[in-house]
C-alpha cells in the first residue's frame, strides 16, 4: 500500500500519529482514495486535529470526492461546526455544490444543523440558493420538517417564505406534506405518574394522555398540548418519531406568521388546506382557517379538503373541519364521483367518523361515476367497505330504508 492510501485510511480512522508519519514520508495532504480523500474523511468523522494538520500541510479544501462532496459538505452533514470554520479559514469556498446542486446550507437544512446559520457569510451568500429541485434551504428544511433549522432561517435570516420549488410547492405546502408523512400510526406507553397509573397513546398522530388509566378500550383521556407533545417525544421512553410531526406544526405556524400564502396552489392543485386535511391535524386546520385559507378548493384530481379529512382517520380533524366549515356540501363529489363516505370506507374508519358523516347528512346511496382500481363505476360507500371486508363500516354506511307512505 502506498503512503497516500495509508494517509487516507489513517485520516478516516483518526490515527493522527500515522497521519504525521505519512506526511513526513512525503504523502500528499490532498490524497484521494477510491471514494474519498484524507481531508474529506477527517472532516466527516470529526477528526479536527487531523483536518488542521492536513490543511497546514497544504491540503486543498476545494476538491470534490467521487460522490461530488467537498470536505465542507461532509463537515456540515455531520454537524462539525469547528471543522467547517477551519475549512473556511483555509480557503474553502462556501458556494460549492453537490451533484444535486446542494450548497452547504441545503446540506445543513437537510440535517437540521442550525449552527451553520451563525456563520454570517454563509447566511448572506446562500440563503436563497436553489438545488436541482429548485428548493431553497428553507424549502428543504420544510420538506423534512426540520423545525429548529427552519424557524431560525425565517426569524434570524429573513428567508423568503413564499419561494416555490419545481413542483410549485412553497415551504408551507412542503411542511404540511411532511406533516402527513410524519404521522405516527400507533404508539403507547403505560406506567405510574405520581402514584397514578396512566397511559400515553398516539393514534394516527393524535397524542392523548389518559389519567387515571383503568385498562378500558374506550378511555380517551385528553389530547396533550403541542408543547407537552414536543417535550414528551424528546424523552428516551417517549415517541421520538412524533417530535418531527409536532415540529411540522410549529414550523407551519412560523411560516404563516411571517406571511406565507395560505391559499397557494402547487402544480398538482394542492393547497395548504388540502394538505392539512390530508393529515387530519386540527391545529393545522384551525391555523389555516384563521388566516383565511379556503375550504372551497379541489386539486387536479377533483379531490376536496372534505374528502381528504374523511380518509385521514382523525376524528378530531373531521370534527374541527365541520365546525369551521358549517356550510360545506357533505355530498360533494371528486373527479371519480366519490363522496367523503367512499374515502372513509376505503381507508377503514374509524367508525365514529362514519357516524359523524351520516349525521351531517351524507347520502349513502350515491354511486361513483368512474372505475377506480378494482372498484367499478356505480359503487356506493357501503360497497367500498364490503370490498375491503369491513362489515362494521359497511353497516354504518348502509342506506336507510324509507317507509312507504
């Protein structure tokens, strides 16, 4: 093995003595291995002394590895702020991009590395740069629900909250899309709190606290505040994946506060209200409604907010939607002639949502107009439920017989 390869291996392993020996023997401080270089590896793994040593010996910080990453990208990806600063001090360019046209601020956004925003030159030069999907760093953070990074870009750097990516999605649309993706389907934890047996429960993103918990299936308790949800999801025993969900709501609030367009339409016709209803999250629905977001919209497929909230499996979301939109046509159709009942039946409940829709005037005799997958035209909501062998929902969506006069 030649000395350059030994240098790369030692730099990756954090073996500073071998690094010194290889440099003394004449190894190139900018040595590259099959995939990456000595400086790249040391930057990625946080070996700051080795990074400094290589730079002092003439390592070039502006060389990309075989995956198009520069040392400064890797230091950013692994959140080594001191190494980022060392690289910049030794001439690393801050505007270098990856193969996806991502700058270090895009990389930081993807990894919630908000410390990078403290470097004023980075903040000024890269704030509105765009990657291969025309996303700015704020749009990247929103797409991943990275709240800590996102709010700092908004509040401290003044990022444009209405910039659009190639899909016509603003940061608000992207964070609400992420909200639906981040929804935890089921999580629970039981234990004793101050001598009382309690249960924490998440069902489709709805986080409840039941105190006392007596073991009953129908005990609902109360929905926790967003702050409590965020805090509890940070505990070692808590639902850590739920923190991203709550972070999405917080980031949406910040975006709207700073003037995000609540009626923006993506290229597919989706609006913030459609995305919030798709997640079924009451806090997001209320927030948008308060700022004037329209309920009377449909996307390119003819699907309305009512249809989306009906399939969200969130009882609290449906109740909030109907409370805020009392004049809604409960029987509005999508592009295939489906009602909210069809969507509910297709996703399987819960049964309380079926009862709410029927009570609100859902016409369960309506048949669809188009074939949709295996479901033929003319199919009713009840028949959709029967297709999925959901007898309970089918019973609730069975048209009531009218008495002969």
